[in-house]
């Protein structure tokens, strides 16, 4: 197993890696709408937060020799399920058919005050 780390995505806020590569898969830890340089939360609404989250995921995947097109599974953590449709509208702009398998879970809180966090598993580009 190899750690994936890039300064172009938010640093981990605990004892975990941004991602790890194991064989032909990259496992990306939960990403949120955080600016990698300042550490500030990006976006005043769930649409902006979801775009920033997906862009951070894309950056980590690229650092791990993968891409958004290679996502096979994702998990969406949302603090308000009423935001589900808005999150989906953004999410589908970043993934391609056949769409990845996915779970969506409403949680009472996330480690920082954000509305969405997403983790993914993706194939590594050959």
C-alpha cells in the first residue's frame, strides 16, 4: 500500500492519508469543500461546496494516477438530506456513465462545519 499526498488538495485533519493506492485501486479519504492553500471552507451554499469537494477529489485522484472517470464507488455524507437533489445535480457533472456505485448518508455533523463530504474508490489508469 502506498500513500498518495498532494499539496494541491486539503491536508488531512487526522491520522489518515488523503488517499492510498493498493494494487490497481485508489482509496480517497473523505474530501470536503476546503481550499488547499488557506484551509478555509469554500462556498456559501451546498452547490458551491459540492463543486469544491469534487474538484478536491479530482486533484487527489490525479495525484494517484487515476481520474474521475475511473471512480467505481463513492459515499456521500450530507448534513441535510434536503440538499440531496442539489448535490446530485453537481455530482453528475463530474462522473460519467456507467455511473459509479454510490451510497448517500445523512449525518448529524462532519468534522468541520461543511454540508457535504465525499469519499471514493477508483481504478488506477493503466
